[in-house]
C-alpha cells in the first residue's frame, strides 16, 4: 500500500478507480497499518473496529469533501471524541475525550478518515519519541534509529506509508524535526493560524498544530482545511485563509532568501551541511537572491526555551492530580493520592520539566529566570523583525544531524535538547516554518531543510518549498 498512500492526488486517483465499498478499502488500510506497526510502532495501537466505525461515517458523509476517504493519523495529544487520548502518558490512561478538537471536526467535515493514536514523547516532551509510556517508535528508514520527536509516530506513519498524512503539534520543533528525520514535509504554522482547541496543552504560548505530508501540495491543502479563526481558541487569529494550494507554481524569481550565519555552527553533521548548501544552489539557479543575514540572539534561544516551555508546562500539567482524568493511585488521604498519582503517572522527563518549571516560576527565582527569559524572547523576535526587512524567507538546516540511534541520547538530556537548536527560535517568535526533504546523508538517511517565514507568510513558504521539490536533484 505504500505507493498507493503516497500523497493525496495519487491516493485519490487510486480510490476513484476502486469498485468496492469504502469500508473494504478502510479494512485494507487498517490491516496494512497494523502489519507495518509491528516493526515501526508509529501507532500506539491500530484499532481496526474504530477505523471501520470512522469509515462508516466517512461513507455516510458523501463523496464531496476535499479529503474524501484520505487516511490521516493524529498525534495522541489531539482530542478525538470517545477515542483514547493519552499523550503517551500513564497519567491519562483510559481517558476518552467527550469532544473533538477543532482540527478533527474540520478534517472529518472534509471527509478524512481520521486514524487515532500516533505515538509521541510523553506530553510532547522530547525529540526522539522514546519517552512514550508505550515504548519507542522506530524510524522507517532504519528501525535501529529514532524517528525524531515528539510527533515521531505521526512522522513515521506517513514515511512508512501507513497513512497519506498526519497531524502533529510543534512547541519547539516537534513537527519539523521528526519530519526532517523521516524525510517528509512538515509545517509549523504561524502562532494563531490553527485552532488549538482540543490540543492537550504543553506550553500555551508556543504550541501549534500542523500537517505532516509526503509532498508540499498536500501540506498546503491540509493547512487550508485546518486553519482559520475559532472562537473556542482565543489565540487563533481572524485573518482570511489563503488558497495555498492554488498558489504553488509560478516560480520564485526575485525571492530573497536570508542565510543566518548563527545557524551554520560547529556540530552540524558534514552531510547535513552539504545537502543544505546544495539546496541554496537550487534556489540560486531558480532566480532567488541569496543574502547573508544575522540573528544575533540565536545562541540564547535554547536556554530561553528551556525556561519558558517547562514553566508553562508545569502550570498546564497541574491539572493531572488523579481526580479529573486518567489514573488515580490508591492512597490514605487526599494529599497522598495527589502525590502518588503524579509519581506513578508521570515518567522521568515529565518530572524533570515540572520540577524545572516550578523552580523558575517560584518567588525569588521568577525575575532571575522566567522574566529574564521573556525579555530574551523579545530580543529573538526583534532579530527576526530586522532580518525580514532584508529578506522574504530564511533558510537553515532543520536539525544538526540525521536520525540517531535509539537509546543514544536518552541519558544525556542536553544532547537531546540540542536536536531542536534550529527549530526553537521560530516558536519563540511565533513564525511559520516548514521542513522539507533535501536529500540523504552518507548512510542513506534523510536530511531536512528548514524555511522560516514572516508571520502568516505560509503562502511564500509553500511556494519556495514547492519550487525546491520540483527542481531538487537529490
Ligand atoms: N523537543 C522539544 C522539547 O522537548 C520540542 C518539543 C515539542 O515541540 N513538542 O521540548
């Protein structure tokens, strides 16, 4: 099925030629997903009955939607009504949301076959999909390696041909970094472009939902469908959603692409650097202007993120205390029950972040850490504002390395955190950014190229990404 599921247009052509009921097709999709899952484990589990139930609804909805019958995997932190949604955490075991996230409503309205529970790092804290309480997902390109994270399951499901597309969430890189490591197209939209109603919150000032797809056109199509103002998310912005997929062609002559020196640092794998430089050449040949720019506060972005994100996470995760959701530990009294439920329910990385976040918010440390980090965040945003006076988009690698071995960075949080050194700034500044495949390294593993844009400049990103996709020689 891998070739059949390669992109919406391809799949729809195949689907239109089928002379059987959609439920039979959905049954094949479920069986294929289950088979591939044995080695890749991109889904927490593949529930065939649930898929068939959803397929029945798709059939009833008629054949007119833009995503009619298209199987889309959804990360385990996006609520699907009555379907287990656990953030890959024990603390949410057995939790079935009583409502759909807005993005799910939109996908289903467009006719998509929504398939639950793509694996992820617990509560989306991670860059390797290894902190899931259900065990790691494996990279379909080499199953001894990680798929990246935290949307590792969503990325691997697309790369392995279990689904046509998926939805992930990105707080510091969790759509783009696994997108890069799995060789697919992965977009973090502008903060406010897509409603987060029904996304289980990690860091509310950074989180965005976005599409993970096999090609740029599908990314544009999916964003068209899921974007837009939602009264249920007060941070979603009321700006018209352009017809992204209709504006892809037309070339990029005259586009100015900024190259920030601060992103081409020691520690980038040699082949990653080579492929990214080749991508610059592709753009140059297509008539783009390549200019050097500077984002001087880049070196503070990682530390700034690891104060702000855990601070917000520690507050957002206070609601898991054994009463409202999921797991409740047996205990002698109320306080004991809170403590035991959280102690049993959260894994080590979640505990690390809650402790860190609580520390930087506590009185006496608030000004020194949290407030300072907020000021640095403003500086980082101002760097981008200045840079975008000189260029239309910014080009960088997505991640310093290709997929690493399972287990390799688990004992060294700092080296894990460094996986997101190039993706975090776009979250801090609220900017849209896309990762696209730009060839392979010497071991045959995919390299990702990141393009960052101006706020609500997704159309320009798609155009540039599409031009590369059509002209890349790798
Ligand atoms: N890897 C980063 C972290 O662990 C980003 C995670 C994300 O974007 N959800 O915080």
